[in-house]
């Protein structure tokens, strides 16, 4: 026969068994203690009762008179039987000093010698003892009957030990009933408590809970994505290393409200929302985060689980991909136009108009070269020059004239390593995209770009200015346009209100300033000022360091020559290219 060892019970089951055994031991111990105590008390009570009855009989005058009679038994036997019934004792024996019985519950024992000790009573003392007589073991009291100074008889009253046990047994029976009730009530209460505990621990035992805790801690530190758990009052209940890094919080934040973490208002609102959020894009001071929230409920709101993904690099790559797509569309359009022009040149040659063909082709080449020369002459920084050339072609596709002002002057190698080209593309590209969107459809659709440096102090600076001929920005919205989610255009499939928020994030990351004003002749004018050189960058929202004057030396205006020389193209807007 094979014996199987049962596996470990659940934590709730172990606690239930332990509590049940504990209650049973306590109740059994109390019952035993009570039984012993009650038996001792019952014996003491029987001893006091027998002593009192014996003394009462010995002190009775009628007993002394009956002892003087010729036949004491005739008078004492009925009297003793009556006292036995009245006092609930098992026997009352009245005897002479030699121990010969005058009374007994069994009349056959009258005249026989008393079984027990009488020495102390004969010396005039009342004593008690437990002795086995004709009725079995009994607790008895023996006392003298005195007539003056002479002992004329003895009285013994007793209660059988069996009767005492019967009294204790009745009490113990009631005690056992109460103990059983207490045990049953304790078992029911323990079962209810442990059933609730079993639901909370999902039936796992202590070792399984310990192992799950180890897995939980390992997973929290291993996951690179941010994980944040909030309780029902929106206080931080748990946050992993990734969450601290992505949110930019330090120190002990567990137990603090989300509103106290210093996060941007839109992100704080998303975390405090009662409804779930799915793949919402939010910006912090230096990151672009995708936020998902899911409420935890079990009949009532218990908290919120928040996951955070860093898509800062992905967002930049998406912007570059959108730019590449725009370049591809512009090249496709230019190829189509080039094919038309080539067909025109071929047709002119076939018609024998060679001179007209050469003149037509030369004019197209000169126009394209003039465009390139104008942009490169103004902005020799290769990344910005390439961006401006692409944007002019993209704007032209949408019927918008993109111009680089003659005030622009940005030499190659001027930008420091602390100002990466990707951030400049993000800043200038989004500003141009928004300006093209705003200017498109206006009476004279035009976007003007100015890029130059200033050196009015110890710290040089870069100024980027983009103006358009669109409807402009309401002064009441001058600050709101830079917040994620704000847009005056219909929402597209990729979302709106991210472009200018990304611009502000990049500007603040480099300690610059961003503003919007009304452009000359209407429209909006966005201006970005970025410090250059090795000087410390100011924190976002603070003024530039003392000595850094970013005011342009010459007011930016659109020169007629530049307008005639530069015109540009278009690009389909990505999800980040609007306000």
C-alpha cells in the first residue's frame, strides 16, 4: 500500500486548522479546569452541609431528651429520617459514646457499631472526613452530643461521594454544552474569516505567496517600461524603476498624491481620470510618453494601473519618416514636371525650334539653381539647408510660397554639439508645417523663414523665426497653442496638437525661449531663441542667463529679391505637425 503525503494547504486552510485546534484546546482546557474546580467546590460544599446538619442535630434539645429515654431509637429514628429529607443529606447516624447506632437509613444497621472514626468527637471536637461506610464512600461530619459537660452521644451526617459526582456531572454537562457552542461559534467565525482570506490570497499557501512576491519584485525591476499603481485616492501605491525614470521623479513618492509629483497638467489629468485611457501621447520636460490607464475595481474603485512607454526616439523617427515621405512626394511631383518640360524640349527640337528649346531648358535650370543658391547662401548649415530646400518644394505643392528672408545668415559649423541637428529639424520643421497649414488657402499664401545668430553679450544665440499670412493666433491662446492636444484644425487619424508641444519641449530642453506674436500684415509669427556655446542652459521657464541678449540685430522682413528668388513645395502633415 502506497502512502501519499498531502501537499501543503493554502494559507487560509493552514490558519483555519491552527485556529480550530487552538479554540478546541482552549475550550477543552477550560472545561477540565472548570470540572476540577467544580468538583472541589462541590466537596467543600458537601462538607460544610454535613457539618452544619450534624451540629444542628447535636444541639437539638429533643435529641438530648430522647437519649435519656429507655429506648432512644424509637424517638430518634423518625426524627433523623425527617431531617435527612429536609436537609438533603444521605444519612444521619445518632449513636452512643461507644459507637452503637440508634439511627440509620437502613433500619437493619440499628444497634450495629458505627464505621468510622470517633476519637476526636469523644474529645469534644467536631471533625470531617471521607470514609467508606455501609452506604459506600461518603463525606461525613462527626460531632459530640453534650449534656452539660458530659458527652452522652455522637452524631454523624454525611453525603455520599457518588451523589457529589452526580451534582458535578450535571454542571459539567451544561459546561460541555456551552463549550461545544463556543467551539462551534469559533469554528464558524474562523471559517468566515479564512474564506475571506482565501479569496484575497487566491488559495495560495505561504510558500507560494513568498515565491510570487519574489517574482513580483524581480519583474518590477526588470521591466524597462514604466509601471505605476495608484490607490483609490490617487496616491502612488507602487512605482518601478522605469516609471521613476520616465516621469522624472526621485525620492520616496509612495503614498504621495499624483497631483504632488510636479508632472505636466495634461499628464496629471490623464492619471487622475476615472475612465481608462488608451495609447494617449503626453509630453514631459524631456520625453514623449504613451500612457495607458486601467481602473482596478472589485465592486468599488480600488485604484488605477498605469503603464508608460517612452516614444521620444520613435516620435523623432516618425517625424523624419514623414519628412522623407514629403520629399518623396515632392520628387515624384518634380519628376512629373521634369518629364513635361523634357517633352516640351523634345517637341521644340522636333519642330525645328532648337533655339527656343535651349532657351526654355536654360531658364528652368537657372530657376532651380537660383533657388538652391539662395537657400545655401542664406543658411550654409547643411541640415537646415536641406530641410529648407525640401520644405520649399513641399510648400509649392500646396500652393504656398516659402521664402527665406535676406536677413538669414547661418554658417556651417556654427551649431555646437549640445544642439543636435535632430532637435533643429523638430523645431523648424514643425513651425514651417504649421505655417504652411495656416497660410494655405489665404489670398497670398506665403511663409517666411528667418535664421540667424546674435552676439549681444557673453553668450551667442540662435534665432529662428517663421511667419505666415494665415488667420493668426488669438492672443488668448498665445500660451495654449504650445500645449499638447490644442489645435484649431479638425482632428485627423493621427491626432492633433502635438507639433508645437514637441517644439516647446525641444526649446525648453536646450534652455531657450519660444513665443508667438502677430506678423506684419497679419498672420502669426513664431520665434525661437536658443543659446549657443558652452554657457549653462537656463532651466525651462526661467529667463536667459545674464549677458545673453537674443534680440536680433536687424528686424526680420521679407525682401522683394528673396521673394522673387525662392518659392517652395509641400508635404503631407504628420501627426506632430500642427498646433
